[in-house]
């Protein structure tokens, strides 16, 4: 990665493979539940939401979890990348974000046994459990038929179905290239399908996709390998993991290190470090609560690492990078209230960078 010694790290350009980013600030992936008329097709909302943050100076935008198949959606209002209409709609959003100087990665996802849930929007607040089929829900799948607490039991995936899931990731990767995405981020975190296979608390299979560490990591490894083969060699592949289940006997940092090393070997270029989601656990949430996991992983591998989780203030974000805890920071909720967080970060860190602003906004520069 390139860096300019005269600029704070947070605002310095960086590189993954041949992809240059204007700074080290990523927009964290965030489901919007705003798909409107057609299944999985991103709408005007997505253009405005992602476009505003691209215009606000983010180095890289990571889209919300975008399903590789209809049954892989978290909710009926999620985006997808399994057909031509979705590809075309994404193309417009991708090209707008790139025109603003941002890079854009699609987060490819399969929600596994946590699919078919109600959108997390205020108007659905009273709804609980799995969305029934008569209300546009669907049957879910998982490593076993054991349900996530409060949700319907999934169908356990047979070996042939697993091959189908891998093929869906590969097909979505092909469409991501067609749509012009700069990078792919594989969503292996938060208790969705791949994390369900990783966690010993969820994956109790006895075949080659379960059992010991290598068995539970097999699906992650096979998807990453197959996607890397499909994705153009010059473009980066990122993987988001949960570094821990926050519960004894669960997935933990030691197993995450083993996984990260394997992912690096199959050509993954960066790790995006989150936590939790596979089981219900007490999570000690506070400022920068996941940064320590990013640091531990960064020390164990040679690929760059992104930290996320209540990194809200520019000086704090700069310190995360300066201490060597991470190479990138991702900003989530703070960017929902402030689309131009990077512009303010530059101002507060003493950087005057006109390229962070679209021409039409120069007169409003900090
Ligand atoms: C509204 C919302 C939607 C989210 N959707 C996703 C998602 O689609 N994929 C994902 O990996 N994480 C998702 N997350 C988690 C965020 O990417 C991020 O890791 C988390 O919010 C912590 O960062 P923050 O404190 O900066 O918000 C979501 C978070 C929020 C608040």
C-alpha cells in the first residue's frame, strides 16, 4: 500500500492489488431494506444513499449485504445480484459513485438460517420471527436444521446444495464484474450462512463440511477460492468475518487466525473484522470495541485489515491507523447521520483536499 508521509494516514491514499483508494475510510456495509418494486433490484434510494457518501469523500463504499440468491436475502427488501435487472441497476449506482472519486465494493452474502426476517425498519418493529411464505417470506437453509432462536427451522443443506451455493457466489461475482464493481467483499460474518458453518456452536455436521476446524472452514475456503478464480486478477477480494462468537466454546480469535491465514493463501487481499451474530451472546459494546480483534489478526497475517465498530471520531480513527491496529477504518452508523464524514475528518486533521468534494460543492468546503 502506498502512503504519503505528509498526510495523516486516514487521509492518505492506499492500494489493494491495482485498486487505488483516495483515503483509508470505508463506508461500512449497511442494509437499507429499501428495495421497492422488484425483488432484489436496488432502487433510487440506493443511488442517493451510496451516491451521497461517495460525494462525501469516502475512499471506498461497501454496499449492503447483497444476496447471491433469492433465499440468501436477510429480508424481502434486500438487494441481490442474481439476475440481469439487478446487474443493470447496480451498474448505474457503481458508475455514479466512481464518478465522485470513490471506489465501490459489493458485499456478496447468503443469510442462511437467518434469512427471511422482517426488515429492521421502524414500521416493522412489532414483527417477530420468520416472515411467513404468504407474506413474501421463504424457507431458509443452514448447516443443520437447528434454528436460530426465535426463527423457523431451516432445511439442512445437502452436499449438492452446497455446491449450488458456491456456484451462486461465483455467478454473482461474474455479475459484479459486469456491473463494474471495483472490489468484492464476501460476507462471512454476523451469523449468516458461512459463519454458521464456521461456528462450532451452529455447525454440528459430521460430513466433510463439519466436525473439526478444517471441515468447518471448508465452505469459506471453497467460496473464497472459487470467487478468486472468477474475479479479475487485478481487482481486490475482501472478506468480512466475525472474529468471535463472544461465548465460550464458540468461534474465537484463534480459529479466526487459522481462517485468515487460509484465506490469504487462496488470494484474499484484505480482511474486514467484525464480531458476533451466530448465537445470542453478551457483547461488550463500546467505543472501538472490535479494534483489538483487528489488531490481533493484523499481526497474524500479511494482508491489510479493516477495523469497524463505533469508530466515530476522526482523531480516534487516525489513532487506530497510527497505532498499527488496522490499515483501514470502516464507518457505519456515524455515516448515516453524516454522509460527508470524511470531509469533516480531513478538516479536523488539518488536511485541505479539494478532491474530496464534487466541483459543485467546493464553495461549501470546510
Ligand atoms: C442499519 C445497519 C445495517 C447493517 N447492515 C450490515 C450489512 O449489510 N452487512 C454487514 O456486514 N454489516 C452490517 N451492519 C454492521 C455494520 O457494517 C457495522 O459493522 C456496525 O454497524 C458497527 O459499526 P458502526 O459502529 O460504525 O456502525 C449494519 C449495521 C447497521 C447499523
